[in-house]
């Protein structure tokens, strides 16, 4: 037996095999189970992938017990203090912080070379009802981009992949802003090359052709931080969706559209919008305790949105950064006592003292406070998850690229634990009576 293996024994037959241990550069070691089925005739069973590493990745590291988040090794707290969303995007894509020359070229690509949208895409928006949720428009528009860039289907060419990634990062703000403008009936604003990434997005969102638009630097700083904190988070549901979609050699626009669809769910990226709706209800009712009681009731599906996390069993480091920024921004904007922020602080205080939440290590996550900042800078509620998708496009494209470059990457095709009927024979309709009780082994 060598020290870098684990022994798996089938106690029914006494048969044992040794499986290799694979250590990463940080975090928990893994057991390489690829030979398990061939050598011992087993699959592993892990709904929700609680203990399963789907890939090797060098992009983002998290430690849920210690509340650590690092992009390419840099602690999120340091990036939040010193970097910008666009510089962080460069870091995630290329793996290193850029020199000023590299950053200048990257900015030119994102803000000038790739930022235009084909005029035909505008008519695409007209196909939606005026009350369509912007996430529905985003899923459709991003998927449709594949029809404008047929060259992007050559997914095994690294240059084609990098171009597709930069096109997506560059065009998402315009598509997002236009989906908002379409919903409000306002004229769209074209991207400006003289503005930075986040400024340009706010300009396209809120400027109108008839008036001068003054960009509030406090809003830019707060939104840029929100985008940076949401840029990547290793193998979350939407990123895993992008990887699985891309593993069939699907084009990058289809893969990212699948990621947007997954992010939309209220237990994932849709939580930031759901948190504000929950806080609004709590604030109006003034009865936080009944919501806490419902969240703890095993027979009630209601959960405290913005609380809990698959990885963080301590305070989500992003929530801590956003919470601090909330205080500062609201103070700077002279809105220190927004009822929602007061309710959020009170809810957090009550929950963190409650045995139910302590026992399950449920803390505020990135979505708990982010909506309060977005609200303070005037972003409409239905755009919150769109903002999340805008930011996570960086992470999604990085993981898609990393997967396509990984020699060990294969089409994703999980197996299953079959619990349905065993073999049974067809019964002609004239011989069918009332359904027989389910056989032993059938569900
Ligand atoms: C994001 O994965 C990522 O990295 C995601 C993300 C990213 O950047 O990509 O960080 C972004 O999606 C953040 C999460 C946003 N979602 C929410 O805020 C929705 C509310 N949270 C829960 O739905 C839940 O906490 C999840 C989905 C976030 C995590 O679910 P898990 O890991 O499957 O945890 P679980 O359902 O197994 O819960 C364990 C226990 C259960 O109780 P018991 O069955 O043990 O009695 O904790 C309870 C749960 O009922 N629980 C909650 C709760 N979250 C978990 N109870 C009340 N309120 C909650 N919010």
C-alpha cells in the first residue's frame, strides 16, 4: 500500500482496491475515483455534488470554514481595496495582474474593439412583451449572438475562444442596459468608448438622448465593487452549467446563455432580487420574528433568502465587504437610515444569535446586502440578477476556456442510482386493469 492512496473495500465480497489521492496546491485533497467502476463495479452517489470535485481549476480558491476567497491567489479583500472590475477581469482571464501596457490594450479591446452590437439585434428585443423580465431577454439575446458570430463555433482554436470571451464581456453591458431601456420604453443609448466599463454601463442604463448625464462617482465605485465581488466563485451551479454545456463542444454563446438561465434561479443568482422583496415585506410588516419562524419550520419551504451557502459555513467574505460598503455608501448618499438596511441589520442580528442558524452555520451570503447597494444607486429590482450575470460572464468565460484547454476534460455525462421498475412486459390495453401496487424496487 503506498501512502498516496486510499483503500476501498467492498465488505460484502471482501474485495479491496487502492485509489490514488490527488493533492491540489490548496484546499482538501481528492480521491481519483475514475477507476472505481472498472475495478470494483461501483458508482459514487452524491446528489448536489456535496463532496465531488468536477474538475481541476486554477482560477478561484475558496475555503468555506475560514471564509477565504482568492482570485488567481489574490485575496478578495485586497482586490476590493486596490483593483477594479476590469483589471480583475484581466487577472481572471490571463492569470496575472496586467502591466499598464497590457491593461491599456485589454481596455481597448473591451471598450472599443468588441463593444458594438449588430444593429439587427435591436429588433430582437421587439419580440419580447414590454413586461418581459430582463433575464429572459438576456438569455435569449446572448444565445442569439451565436448566429452573428459563426466563427465562434471553432471552439478548439484558442484565439477563437479568447475572442469570444472578450466579445461576451464587452457586449454584456450593452445587452443588459438595452433590455432595461426596452422594458421602460426609453430610447437605447449606444456604448461610449471614452468611459470606463462600469461608468459606461450606468450611462447606457440611465442616460437619455435629450439630456446631459452626470455620472455619480460614488455609484460607479459601489457598482464596480459589486461587479468585482461577483466576477467568479469556482464551481457554483451556473459555472458548472457552463462547463457541462461547453463540454459538448457547444459554441460559447450557447454555453453562457445556459449559465444565465441557471443563475436566474432564486436560490442562486436570483437571490439578490428575492432578498429585497423579502426585506420589503418584513419592513412593511415589522414582524421579523414570524419570517424567522417560517425559515426554521421544516414543513415550510420558505427560507431566509441571502442566508446560507453551500461552501461558506462562516461569514461569506464578499458579504462582509459589501456590508461595510453599504454603511459607507448610504452615509455618503445621506441615506443612512433606509428601512431596508435597518431591517437587514436587525434580521442579521437576530438570526446570528438563533440556535437554528448557528447549528447549521448559516450566515449572510453575497446576496444579502448587495441588493441594498444596487437600490441605493438606483438600479431597478428586476435588473439585480442581470448585474450578477454581467459580472459572472467573466468567471463563466474563464472556466469555459480552462475546461476547453484541459487535456483531461471530456463530455460531462454523470451516471445514476436507478430506483425505477425492474424489467416488466408490455400489457395490451384491453388487458389493463387498475394500476398494480408498485413492485418492490419501483418508486
Ligand atoms: C449564490 O455556490 C455558489 O458559489 C453560489 C454563489 C456564487 O457566487 O455563485 O455564492 C451565489 O447562489 C449564493 C446563495 C444565494 N441563495 C440564497 O440566499 C437562497 C437561500 N439559501 C438557501 O437556499 C441555501 O442556503 C443554499 C441554496 C444557498 C445552500 O443550500 P445547501 O448547501 O444545499 O444547504 P441545505 O439546503 O442542505 O441546508 C442545510 C440546512 C437545511 O436544514 P436541515 O434539513 O439540516 O434541517 O440548512 C437549512 C436547510 O433547511 N437552510 C436554511 C437556509 N439555508 C439552508 N434554513 C433557512 N434559511 C436558509 N436560507
